[in-house]
C-alpha cells in the first residue's frame, strides 16, 4: 500500500469535527476566573460576572478557605503529588485515614481510593466481570458505567429507568450467566431522580446477582449524615455489594472511592488495573478531603439550606409548565427543565426536524439566560434521549434564596418572550 492512499490524521479528524459542527454538537470550553463557589456560585466567565447553576459543588465546599488551608497543610506534610502508584510507594497516611473515614460514611467494612469516579467504575466492573458475565444497567446510568462494562468484555443489558420489576424480569432471562451485576446510579445525573434501592436489592438477592450503586451525586448531600441515597432510604449497607462515591462533587476536592466488604477491597487492590497502573491521588487532596468530611458531619445546616433552595426553585418553576417547560420528579440539587414538544413546532423558519428544533430551543434558552448573567447547561442528545433536550440547573448550598429568585425571574421573562415570538412565527 502506498503512503498516499492513507488519509492523513488531520483530514480524518477534521471531517469528524465538521460533522459535529453541522449537527450543532460541537462543544466549547468556557474559561472561568475565580472559584466555583465564591460568593455563592458567582463566577467570572470570560471576563463577565455570572451566577452559575451548573457546578456539582453541592455543598459549596470547593471554594471553602478551610479546605484551601488543609490542602496547603497536606502539601507541606505529604507533598503535592503521590509520586508513585499505591502499590509501590504512593500510599500515604493521608490516603489511609481518608479510606477509613469514607468506609465509615458509607457504612461498609472498608474503602479504597481511586483518582476519579470514571476510573473507579472502570476498576470495579473490569475486576468483577469478564466475558460471559452480565452487567444489567438502569437505562439512564452514567457513561462511565457503560464504558466500564465494555472494558470488562461483559454483556451489557439494560432495564427500564427506575423499574425494579423490569430489572427482576431481565435477571430471570439471564439466569444462566455465570456472574450478574446490577448497576445503578444513586442519583441520576441528567434527571436528578433517585434509584429505589430496596426493591433492586430484593431482586438481586432472589436471582443471586450483585448490586452496585454509583452515588456520585448522593454522597454528602442525601441522608441525615450525608451518607447518600442508601442512608436516605434507610437500607442496610450489607444489601449493597459495591458502593462508588466521588470526591469532586459535594466534597469539593477530587478523586473517588469504592466501599464494600474487606474482601471486595482487597481484591480491587490486587486485581484492578485502573487502580494498579496509575499514580496515587494527590496525598494533599486526600488530606483536604478529611476536612470536607468533617464539614459534612459537623455542618448539617448546609444540607438543610440546600433543601430549602430546592423547594423554593421547584415551587417557583412548577408554573413554567404554562410555557411547556417541565420539571422532572427530582428532590435533589439536580433540577432539569425539559423542553416540551410545542417548542418543536417552529424553528425560526428553518426546516429542521422536530428533534433538531428541540435541541435548538435548549441552546437558545440557555443563551438568553447567559446574556442575563446566569449560567446553566443545555443538555442534548446523546446525553439524554432524543426529544428530551433540557436546561439543567444544579443548586448549591453556596446559593442564596435571592439567587434562586433571580434565576426564576429570568426564566419567566425569557420563556414568556420566546413563546410569544414563537406564536407570532407559527
Ligand atoms: C461525575 C460522575 C462520575 C465521574 O466521577 P469523576 O470523579 O468526575 O470522574 C461517575 N459516575 C457518576 C454517576 C457521576 O455523576
């Protein structure tokens, strides 16, 4: 084969990028200055002051001076970097302390740290499953859980979102599989609703399947002690085989953990390639996260304030249904507004399909909010099913009641203006 018959790397990639732009799927990073939670969600976005409703800093800890102080102290005591993998010489006293505190929070025998939630999910599923095994997922699970299943080479099956009976029915269909793992998010990242763990656990017990929960958005936020979805639902920890939590959301730092039995954690340390072949999480960050855990324990008022913000937002936003914008059944800080089908009837004269118009409406609404100094994300396929594009707002204990009122007022003004413009065009 002559060299000229091989497409250049740049040509191949440029063609893919062009398609991405044509489909309006091309994404851009926005550079910010300042902290995520400074003065309650206020960020400088490309030089302009904005109020952000899109971070996962649910308790407002990412900008907390006590964490900055602990991070500096951790860096002085243990160094900024881990220096090696955990199994070589990268496992410090700071990691060890944090692991036992996290095990306690999760109500499990033991926990092990990973450098990110993405890696933790790859690490667990690829250790537990292989070819011939089945991972049965809730249809709306996080992308990292699906990627992990592919890495493991296991068969990927899905059940209807939050439908434990469908989960049970599908488990009966794969009865013959050697190993079966039921996997669910605790809090679903695009809808903000939660898995019902008790019926899932019952089905798993009946079908001899293992239950795994990824509670990235639940830890620190839900439950009286911030123990997450499981604590909030009062389920005994022994009924969940594997719990994953992350540190980059409510805890305001970075990294993740897996909690479970002594044997599970021992096996991950021995066999999990995404654990073994990587540098340990920064020990300074591990040290700072101990301070996050103290705050999560000692300042329950943060969770109480956050709940009051969620209630205030939902009470106000309910009547946006008048403009065909709909809240999802979410009691968590993730509060999406799904754009109804009437927004797809006209696309400013363009001949797009309905789905495309639904996506365009999400972008248009978020752009309008942005010019009012409010930052939220427009979520479109493939992150969510076609025709369910949405604005996704995340609330934080760093927000005030006035911040919520400002958001609601901008939403009503924008929705009213855009809907009357649509009616004129129709
Ligand atoms: C954010 C998230 C992850 C990834 O965690 P990182 O630490 O950011 O890599 C995994 N699972 C779920 C459900 C998440 O929301």
